[in-house]
């Protein structure tokens, strides 16, 4: 018997299940991927294909970060 790693509901596992197959949890609706068959190990699948701008937004956020190295150096001298 296998359980969903997200909601802990019992899962119906097909007998011909192989590594990298995907199944759905009917209780919570999440897609699960078979990472290993023996012992059975499942992981939730999160698809980010719908958000094409996600990478661009992360890069923009990185550019906005300003490191204040001078302050860090001053703090080290005090110790």
C-alpha cells in the first residue's frame, strides 16, 4: 500500500508501474512521479511551464539586491 506524500491518502498503484511514471492522487489532485520502484518512492511534480517569465523575474530580483560589503567589513574589525 502506498500513500500520497502530500495528503497521506491511500493510492491505487498500477501493477506495471515503472520508474519515472506519473500517477495522480485522487484525494488532493497532485501529480506524483515514481522516483524509485523498490521500495516505492514518490515525489510531487510541480510544473512551472505556465509561467514563462518566472526565470526573468528571478534574474531581475537578483539585480535589485545591493550588497553592503563595507558595513560587513566594519563589523569584523570591531571583533
